[in-house]
């Protein structure tokens, strides 16, 4: 299976640069896998597609202000650091630009020296390990000095930082938002619950894979970056006794549920790391419906939804979305696949 089979052309003007004033005013495309029908809706009306007894699964990860702009202490050269994973204590896996300025022992300073990072290990593809040097509480320092790690295709400044967080974000640890959840408001969630739908939460901290395009022609040669997940005992119990459908919000929730179900053949309280890669031919065991955004060409996210529905159907839907001026990517419009 070739990466080129998941390609499509998109005018840059359709890449959403800013979030809508009201989160739930985005467009919603509804895909029926059985009939092939495509319906154009507003996300505000998504509750009409839910039934009492359904379970809606949300990823409650919270995005770190993981982008740090600093200078090399030795020369004053500008350095950008993206926090990826907290390995242990004050040791972090990071993505650095430019890598060529790094060597073991290099010190990067941020702010007025309030935070420093010492390079202690250099890996491939721009990744280094650093030890953070600071006084006080690290996440308070990071909150003052860090920026939201917006994807590179968003070039406009985000005026309100919380618009890159879901309204239910709770567990700090992601370097990118689970963007399918950005459409939900507190009011819409209350309406969904009033409709008889139960809501459960999983946690998957979105990591490096979000920033890594597929660089191989054969998708079977692609290696996913591991991401941390957690499912509580309470959420597992609900999922094991669902009366309706399991409706997953986003590819991150989907990967979490499928990884756990593959491991136990049911839902169990669990936490750990997953590098599950879902592409056409995969047999879904955990979910019945999927809410997702419109994704980049040749991305693992597009491959996942092309596994949930037929690739040809998804690409046809993308063509229709383009013709109807849907907004794409992180701050873009939404799709419900039934």
C-alpha cells in the first residue's frame, strides 16, 4: 500500500488559520458507511445523530505550552525547543531547531535565565534530551515562558491560547490538541448528556507523530512514535456495558480504545505507551462511530479514517468538502462517520 494513495490537492486558502468565535458553529459532514450518503450539517446539530444509550469518548489530555524560544548561552544564537516527553525528573525529550547548533553540554537560556536547558544526549531527526535547570515549580515556569505548539501550517498568531485546548482538557501532557474535540462547548456537552448519551474520558498525550510526515513510499515501513495513554476503571466499566454505540471523538481516542481492546479483548483499566498504526485492512473492535477533523494529505490520520470507512469513500468526501469550502486541519470543520 502506497503513501501516494492517500494524497489529495488542497488550496491553502482552505487551511483554517484561526478558530471560529463559537466552537460549535463549524460545518459538520456526516458520512453513512452503509448507504454512501453524505450530508452537510452544522456541528451544533450533532446531537440529532446520537441515540440514548450511546457512549461518547473524549480525550481529556491538555496541551503543554511546549514551544520555548531561547538563545544559546555561548553565542546568543536563536534556538527553538519543543518539549515532547518528560523522561524522568527534569530530563525531557525535545525537538530542537536548528540541530546543527547542538552538542553535548550546550546550554540554552529562556526568558531572563529563569529557565535553562542543558543538552545531555543527541538523537536523530532533530531530537535531543535536555536537563531543565530552574528554581520553583517547573510547570509554573513553563506557563510563563512557553507558547502553544501550533502546527506549522498555522501561520497566524493565536490570540486566546485556550482556544487550542478542548473545554474538557484536564491532564497536562500533549504537544498538540486532540482537535476533533475543539468543536465541543460546555452547553453542547450538556445537551448531549440530556439526550441520554453517557460521556467517558480517556487520556492520550499527543506526541511527536503529529509533527512527523510519512517519509516512506510503502506505508508498512512507517514507524509510529509511541504516545502515553490511560483508561480508568470507571470508563472501562461503562464501555464494557454500553447499550448503544461507542462514538469516539478523534483519532487519538480511537487509537487508545483500539490499543486497549487489542491487548485485553475487552476494555480494562490500563496505562502505558502505544505506537498502534491503523490503516486500511484493520478490523475495528472498539468503536462504532467516529468524529474527526479533515486531515493532511498522506497522513497517518487520513489512513486511520480510510480504514474506518473505505478509502475511496473518504477521498470522495474530501473532494466534496473542498467543493463546499470546508475549513481543513486543526481549526477546521468536522466529520461524523457512522
